[in-house]
C-alpha cells in the first residue's frame, strides 16, 4: 500500500495531481491511499487513480491506524510535523524533502521560491519517479442540472486579505452582464452573504447566488462547462485551469509564480500588482496588491482570454 499525505484544500489537491498520477504509474499494482479531507471526495474521484481516501484534515489526526504502508509520500509540506506523522505509520520507505529537525536526511532540499506543481514533481523526480507537470486535467463530471456557458465570479476566499474588494466584483459583474454574460456567484456557505452583497450591488437576482448551494462536485461541473471564471487565488481558479476554461485570477499577497496558472496556457491570465512596500497596511480588508488591481485591468484580461478562446475555436473548426 502507498500512503500519500496531502491534508489541505481544493487548490492544494489540484496542484498535486501530476504527482499523484506519477505515483499511480510508478506503483500500478499497489493500493494508493490519499490522506486528505473527506470533503474533497468528489474531486478525488475526478482525479482518478486513488483507491481510497482517508479523512485527514491538517496534521492533528492520530498515527496511521492501519498496516504499515510499503511507501509513505509527503506531499503536504517540508516537515517536521508532516514527516513525523508519516514516520509514525512505520512505512518501509518515506519519500519526502530533507528535514534535519525531523531527523530525515534523505530527499532533496526544499526550495521556497518554486511553483507548487513543480515542487512535488521535483520531489518525485529526485526519487526516480518521473512526473509530468502539465498533467493537470481532471475528468469531466457527469452532466447535471446546473446551467452551462455561464461566467463564474468567485469573490470569496478563506483568507480575507486575498479577496478583491466586493464593490469591484460588483462593478465587474455589471460590466460583464452588459456584455451579454450570464453571471453567477459562487462560494462556500460562509461566503454566501458576501456573494449576495455583490449580486445586490450588481443588480443581479438572488438566483444568481450559488454560494453555499453547490457541493464540490457541482462546483466542478459548473466550472467545467463555464464560459469564464474570475476569482482570487483560490480553489475555483485551479478548477478552471484543470478544465481549460478561460480564467482571470487576481493575486495577492502571494505572487502567481508560486500558485498561478501555467504561463504556457494562453486561456488563463494572472494579475498581480507586484512587489511593494506594504508596511503601512493595517491588515484589514484586501491586501494592497489586490486593492491595486483596477476594474479596467480585469476587463482587459477578460478580453484577452476570450479572444484566445475565439481564435482557438476557429482554428479547431
């Protein structure tokens, strides 16, 4: 049995897809067990290749209760806590980044300035397991009752600093509606009030607010058949990348070089105001790198990605 730890969120799971597929190919006859939050189950099914999901949110669960795995793989972090959690499972072999605090000298060194997809591909490559960083596509969900061809705006984030100002999302929704887009607002149950506030300010009906009304599987289905996605640096942006749906992702404070869509995919644009001296910021509301992004910049990026879609569709035809 191969035990893989990735006890994080939606975007974290999607950025680990190439590594998970590489492990599946490297150990074709073994059971592949993923330790990750149970809420990710619909998305894990769309990744494919994972035989079993063990509910693990964060690093506070007890030591692995089952038989000792043949191989344990740390796709969670640099350690030492994640290393120790896996070491407690008594694996025959541990694949992880080197960490002296955990007493683990094997593995490559951690690199802070590295894209998250590349990080885990490099880890496996060091152990002789080739991984394709471009292998990010998810299986398309079964058709559901949600509308297709819509524009998805996702104004929320678990981290308030990573939210573009709500009034600008409302202005964007109005502008896109005037251009003929059918705009829907997504988010978690906790973000429903935010999405409703954006919809009201944009003059959209309550039915346009899907925040808190879709599970992860339904959200994936909505994005897979969407026209456009605009969001902050959060899970829905990674879904758009996985399905090749035109997207504009608003970054801050973390630069897109670490978590953004691959730069060689022209259907996606990452906007970021760049480095700056933000010591004056009081920590309230949107981070200054997000607040610096203007509505006209976002609309220009929307025009760019939609132009790419039109051109690529014409070429395909």
